[in-house]
C-alpha cells in the first residue's frame, strides 16, 4: 500500500466516522468515533510529514493524537460520568433524513473541492473534498443536536475538518501559529466543559433546547 | 467429449469442490467467533470443533414437526440450505473466478440468498406459532432495507471495474493493482454493517440468546428440531462465511490465485484464511463493544449503511 | 524597549495584578492606573506612527500602520473608560452585597486582559496571531457574559461560546485557505502569514482558493463583529454582561473584529479587485441594518436595544466599506471613531439605570426615569441622539459621508434602501428611549422604589465620556483626524 492509498484510506475513514456520528445515538460511541476520527487525522498528518519530509507536521500529528483522540475524549467521558446524564442523543431530525442531508452536503463539499489547484483526481482532491464535507456535516450536527456535549463534538468535528485542510492543502503552517491554535482549541474545550458543568448544575439537564428564555 | 461439455463438467466439478470446502469451513468460523468473543470476556469459550459436534448431534436426532405444519414447513430449511450452497458457487474464493460465474454475477447472488430467506420466512409463518410470525416479520423488515444497501454497495465496486461479475471484479483488481478510492472505504463500511445485519450479529440481533422480545433469526427457528434445524444452522454459517468472503473478494483480493496450480492455491488458501480471520476479529470486536440495539433502532443502523453505500456510489462521480 | 511591547505588557501585568488579590483600593488604583497608562501608550504609538515611524516587533508579526493605530487608540480609550466606570459599577454592587470573591477576581483580571487581547488584535500583522488574539477575546467574553451566574447569563454565555467558536473555526479555515492560496509564494516560517506579505504577492495568489478563504474569513470574523445573520449571540450577550464589559464588547470587540474584516478585505482587494469582498460586505452590512430595524421597534430590554443598535452600526460600517471608494472608506472609519465615542455613553447610562432598577427590562424600569435619575436619563437621551445619527453629532456626518458615497456610486438602489432603514431606525430608537425617559412618572404607590442615583466615579466617567463625545463632534484633534486619514490611505491601498 502506498502512502497515497494510506492518505485516501484515512481521509475516507474520517468521512465514514463523520457519518457514523450522524447516525449514532449513543453518547459514548459518538465520543469514541470522534477519537477515531482524530486518530486518523493524526495519521494523515504523520503520513504527509514522512512523504513530503515536512517534519514540523510530526508535531501537529502528535498534538492532534494526544489532545483530540486521547485527552479531549477522556475529558468529555469523565464529564458525562460525573454529571450522570441520560446517555442517548435526541436529535431534532431522525437518522435517515439527517443522512440524506449529509449526503447532499458531501456532494457540495466535493464539488467545491474541484476548484482547488491540482485538485482533480489524486489524494489532494479527496483530502479537500472530505474536509469540506466534514465541515458542513459538523455544522449540520451543531444545529440539529440538543445536548451540550454533542454540540461540543460537532464543533470539534468542524475543527478536525479545518486541520485536515491545513495539513492537506497548505505548504505547512508556521509552527508557532500551529501551537497557538492547538493551545486555543484545548482551552476552548475546557471552557466549554466548564460551561456544560454549570449548565447541568443549574438546569439539571444538558439539553440546550431548554436554554430558550432569551428571545427577540 | 466436446470441449463445451468438458468445460461445463470442469466448472461443475469445481463448484462442487468449492461448495464442499465452504460447507466444511463454515462451522469452524462460527465457533471461532464465539471463542474469540468468549476470550474477550475472560471466559473459556467452546472448543474449536464445537460447531461440528453440534451439527453431528442435531443430525442424529429425530425430527419433530407440528401436526398443523404443511409442506412449506418441510421445504423451508431445504430451500434455505440449497440456496446457500448454490450461492457458494457464485463467489470466487481461492481462484479469481467463481466456478459458475457464467451463470450470473452479483444480481444472481443476491437473488439466490433472497430466495433462501423467503423460504425460511414463509416456513416460519406456516406453523402459526406467534414467534415464528414475529421472527419472519422482523427479518423481512430488516431485509427490505439491507438488500438495497447490499446491492448499492456491490454496484459501487462493480462500477469501478465496469462489471457486475464477481470473478471479473476480482481479476480486474488483481490485474490493475489495488488503487484506493474513498468510495471503497465508504462501500466497505456500508457492507460491513450489512454483513452484521444479515448474519444476525450483535448490534442487530444476538445469536447467543433466545430472549423472545429481541430475537429475530432465532425466532424463526423455534419450531425446528433435529436434522431440519441442523440444515438451517449450517446454511446460516455458510452464509456468514460467504459474506466475509465477498468482502475479501471486493476489497482485498490481493493474494488470490489466478490459476489452479497447487502452490498458488496453497498461498491463496493462506491469504484467504488470514483475511477472513481478520474480518472475523473485526466482527468479534464490534460484537463485544456494542450492545444490541432496540428493534426500532435497527432500521436506523441499516439506513446508515444505505447512506454510506449511496455516498460511495455518488463519490465515484465527483 | 519596544513601544508595542510596552503597550501590550502594561494591560497584561495589570490583569495579573488584578487577579492576584489585594485590598479593593489597591486593585481599583491598579486597574485604572494600568488602563490609563495603556491608553497613553496607545496614543504614544499612534503619534510615533504619525511621526513617520512604522512601529513593529517580532519580525513584523506586530506592526502598526494607519488602520492599526486608529483602532489602537479607540480600543485604548474604551478600555480606560470601561475600567473607570467598572470601578464604580463594582462598588455599587458591593453595596448591594451581591459581589462574590470570584466576581472580584474575574472583574479586575478580565477587563485588563480583554483590553490586552483587543490591542493584540489591532497591532497584529500576522493572520495567525490575529486569529489567536480574537480567540482570546472570545474566551474572555464568555466569563464576562456569565459574570452574574444567572440562568439567563449561562444561556447567553453558551450561545455566544458555541456560535463564536464556530465563527472562529470558519475564520481559521479562511486563514488556512488564504495561506494555501499562496502556493508557496508566501515563503516559509512565521513571516509567511504576515498580512504585508500577502499584499506583496497578491497577484500570484490562486484565485479560487483565495475566494473561498475570503468568504470563510469574512463569515468567521463577521460572526465576531455581529454582522447579520451571525448576530444572534449579540443581544443575549450584551444584556447579560455587566455594563463595563458590555462596552468592551460593543465597541472594543466590534472594532477589533471589524479590523479583521478590513484586513481580509484588503487582501481580497489587492488580489481580486474591490468588488468581490466589497459586495459581500455590502450585502452583510445592509442585511444587518435591515435585520436590526424590526427588532429595535419591538424591543423590550434596554441593553438588547443597544445590542441591535450596535448590529446596525457595524452594518453601516460594512456598507461604507462595501460601497467602496475613498469617500466610503473614510465615512466608515469616521463612523467607527464616532461610534466608539458615543456608544460608551449609551452603555454607561443604560447600565446605571439598570443597576438602579435591578433590571434592564423596560417594564421593570418603568417610564419617566427622568424624575428618578436625571443624570443617567439625560446622558441616555444624549447618547440616543448621538447613536441614531442626529445632527450635529459626529455619527450624522459619517452617515452622510457614506450615503453620499453611495449615491455617487453605482449602488443607488442599495443606498436608498439603506437610507430608508436608517430613518426607521432613528424613529424607533427615539421612540423607545423617549417612552422610557419622558413618559409619566411611575405610580408613587409602587412598592418597588428604585435606589436613588448616586454621584460617584461611574457617574463621573459617564459624564466625561459624554463630554468627550459632544466635543468630538465639533472639534477632532488634528492627530486624530490625521489617524483617520492615514487609515483611509491604508484602505485605499497605500502604506
């Protein structure tokens, strides 16, 4: 298997995990799928680091795997354990309709990706296509999910998509910036976690559709 | 003897060999998955040959049939078994050509399996027992969703090679080398879910229980005993092995023999066994990590695979 | 040592000292003193720039040109006002015994930290640092919004955080795509993300990737600026945040986010011509103004009213930029300046009224506030006149400049719609505030008698802010005008 195949395998795997997250109703499984997705992202980064000898990407890969496939999932699972919420997701849309919408979004993402230079055919095309599809799917998840934790996961999916573009398309973001961004992401997740905790303490629920006092 | 006739005879010979081979291996696979699952749960698990012992025991027992049962009930297991055995001749296993591939490709395979399912479902209805009816209605519900997904997944693979013939598919993959396309991964994920659904594995059905509220496949078999039951169990095992072989053929054909030379065949046997084993591990892990879904959730799971298969097909064109 | 580092360092140290502890008096003096020094340093930086230098640091990762200098001065000024008012605000709350130690720590720490983040946005030349700085303001805002720890403030905080993070993810994607559009022309290392580098190699950027990046970046930073349809967090956040923090968000963050929009717009202009991002900004801006109109007419809460007003104003600025030309750009920057001077007055008076009545809902405040709190009500009327763009105040001139640019250009129909919306907004805003301030006095038998208005540092700050705003309408110091002109030159593609 060539590195080209490995890239495509991982990118498509990320897309599959995105779809499984859409179709999944168990909170823990969703988090595990997210961890898997991040792991694949890390592998993509590491593969590119090896093949294009861009060694700074190893740092990206390391950070991604350590943070997003281990630390953040662990943090979220601990959060769920501690606040002991109902462990099923209740989306606004049922699964088949959601999948259909996501299918359309993937088509859009792929169509847009054809505009990139050297994009038609090849690994790059698929990397961008998958990334843009995941971005749209993440946004879709964000508007159709009620639970605070699933909204965090949707946000993280969007962030994974952005990182996939960053490693797949750019000739390498400056390392300082990359570190700053990674740091910011983890702080943002911590803050989101704190907010979830406070919301659950206050409302006895993680259902953000109950946050509807403010209107007009 | 005319060449046509000799070709036909050779094909039938091969078909018989392959059918016997798969029939022989199938109980082993079933027990293997059971054993690995037990090991993952820190249990001892059955010995590897347990599947054969079970079949032998069932075949020795006497058959008890309900007085109200008609010929449909008798025919059910036989047709089911026959369908599974005929299906084995349509799938390439060790050599990159199915023995009877002249008869038809993917469509014939799906149709044959559907015939078996139909026979079993009607047979389960025949005795009038409430469980049988419940089982067949559930089985049909899932099948109605799973079959289109299966077809779509198979079509996706067929689209790349430009043929729906499984042997030709494997040959083209072997010839051109395996080039990855995201749709392969998507189709694989979709088909894997379908295999879980069709073989009654955990997120869909639990093969290890006879709990009336949840069972699907087992509910259809409650009225059967003795050799009839053995036939159904055996055919199910063959079907499972067949599905895993199908996944192997479509997505990882590397290592298949292109001719019937003994060395190549031996290599192919090792490769095939290895690949099926890997898939069996994947099935085991999925079974151990997931709990069975509520029945109303099953269509959702199957619809995921339908979505993935459809996406796989779409992405081919993007 | 470098002036820029001082400008950034002082608020940072102030924040650290503020969150450490100490007696109330020391903390108050530290914060106000620190913010005063920060403002002085901002002005010094601007003067340094006007003197012909281009202050920069860290290999041009931080760099001050005309646009940066203008935003720096405005943000520094607002930071100072907010700190001074904040001291009084917290004292009043101390009297009501609703301040916990957590609140003190957060308040004295977060306000200077927020100022630091805003200033970092304003002086960063590097798109990566820009993004990081904006993210810092977001994280700071969350704690400011949830400051009072009520049900509604948690709701507002959550909505803000989710929407803001999504916006930032978009902005990050935009930044990444802009970088990808460089296709290696941008070079290696930290400097590859420098805005100046983008402008240098603008002609060799890949058009499609650039377009996509510009769209994502504009939507992303537009979310932070509160452009419709990404504005929905704004009314909630403004209502829940304590008034001093509200000012920081309504003026500081708005200016900073708008600054980001301008930087992206400039890259797009240099590479693709002004139409692409200009039309996008025009559309978003007009939509913001139109969206704000009905909500101002039916508003039930004073601070939310101000939020919609700020959505309107960022819309006006975007329209000014989108209409293009030197007049439009000058009008937008002038608008930014006067808005920064006028909005604090509105927030301070609204904050005082809200504090007196323990709520900023219209029905809780009741009509006829003039008889109960003459200073705050008077200032509110003054602020209303200013932010609605009545002559002779500054926003009138800036709006006229933009309108003139619009009618002179090719977007006459858009400008006419825009004008109509402005007129309705004017009437709606005056109606809402008039109803509140004038009206018949509240029934004296009403048992919910508000606390009497006090004369303290908060009131003084509000008065000073009002005075500055009035004077600025008639007399802008020469260096301030110079800054606006310099910023306009930057927008027109000069240095």
